[in-house]
């Protein structure tokens, strides 16, 4: 579980996070394993948020108006 998160795609990180949630919800992990999984899940959540923020910034930079002009729009 020491894999460098920066190398994970959003989809892979999300899949790992979903797997951790399933295991934690199942309640079958030993305490130490549950704590380690929770820590890994928190790191994966931060990584996913970062990837989403990066994607949002890229989308904002490429929105095109009807007249062909490019403009930045907030996705909020």
C-alpha cells in the first residue's frame, strides 16, 4: 500500500477507494488493518479530489462560445 498515488489515474484511485469502503463496511478487518485502510482511503480521496480539480481547470480552459470564441466558464 505504499504505491505512489500521483501515478494513479482517477478511475484506478476511485476503484481502490470503493474497495476499501466495502471492506471497512464489512467489518471483517482487524483493527490495525482497518486503520491502515482508512488512512489509505483518506489519501485516495484527496488524490481523487485533486484529479477532479485538474479536470475542472482543463474544462474551464476549453469552453467554446457559439461564435467560436473561447472563454473560461466556471463549472459551479
